[in-house]
C-alpha cells in the first residue's frame, strides 16, 4: 500500500523529456537526486497499471553507475522489484523486457557525447514509452511530490548474457558461410567493447578490435557513427587490415554503420557525398 511523501518537489527541466526517452547534461539537467525522483515517478506510473517488476540496465558512461543506483533506489523505495542486469547494450534491455515479460529502464545517452546521460523507458516486449504512450504522464508525475510504499521493494541481480547470446545467435546461419570472415570492429569505447567478445565468441568470425576498452569519457572519438569524422578510425583500420568489412557501433549499440572491404562507408545517409 502507498503512503504519502511530504518531501519538497525536485525541480526537473521539462526539456529532458524527449520523444522517446529522457536525456540531459549530467550535473546540469541530471543529478542523483533527480534520477531517484524519476525512478519514483516511473514506479508510480507502473503502480497505476498494477505492475511491480521492472528490469534495469546501464551503459558504461562515467555517471551511469551512480545514476542507475539512484533510479533503482527510487524504484525500490516505491515498492518495485528491480531485476538489475548491470552493464549491457540497449538491445539487451529490449531483449530482457521480452524474455522476462516486464517493463524496463536503460540508463544511457546512446550516441551523445560524454557529458550527457539519460533513461530509455519501455513496456514489456520492448514497446517504447514515448511522449504519447506514457512519458508525458511520467513527466507530470515527476513534477509532484510522489507517494511512497510502506513496504520497500527489492533488487534481484540477474545475469542474462547466456540467454541473450542464444537469442542473438539464433539469427546466425553458419551454413551459408564458406570461409572464416574477418571484421574490423570499432567499439568506440562503448558497450560493444563488452558485448562483442561475449556474444560473438565461438563463431567463424575473426574480429580485429578497435577501441574496445570501456571508457565513458570516449577518448578516441564520439560514440556516434552517424557523424563521418567519427568513422575515420574504422576506415583506417579496414584499409590497414584488409578485412571483409568493418563495423562501427555507437555507445549503447543501437546504431551501427558498415564500411566495405576497401574502406568506403556503406552509405544509407549520403555521407560519402
């Protein structure tokens, strides 16, 4: 059952609420206090739909661990049962909401530069929570003093990597591959540096790694492959190593660009000219 909080309101800038996520500058638009309050607002939104469980993951940005802990605290203090899957890419949290049949929250700023962070919220089966499907309600809740649960929830730590790997590799048909493929992969110091070695192990692919060490300050280039200058490193790697092709991921692995065997960008957005 819910009690009522008499804590003062937390001031949250409306502009962090975007079409399909929340995103802002860390320590300017976002803080641990704000993230905790957003966790409470999300829990209240879910409680109104009689939903008590939620899966939470995070990327490797410098503020993501602290912000995730704050969001989880807000959820747990509001009575939610949190399934914490830790470091993951955004596709893995989408998988988790389908595998576990519960809503999810991913602490990430995707392809944005290092000073940003945010939250992607989704219903079960990876259905995004956008402005017209709940985010506006969460924004309105976040501007209020929120009810709290008389009984706290709890955190369950869960490793879903084996299940996620099985799912990802279900799309892979090694019968159509007649040789070992060589790929240069640029992780951009983002989550691909953790995910690629774990998920794509033991398949007939040789991976030449670039920027695989997890570093949320993104020292080599922004984790946004949509900007051509951020593909310079992968192009150099392809021309040096002469693989079958190259792949560049963004920070949370929900964007990917391909470079062909001679270092030209596979060009969905007209970047080559």
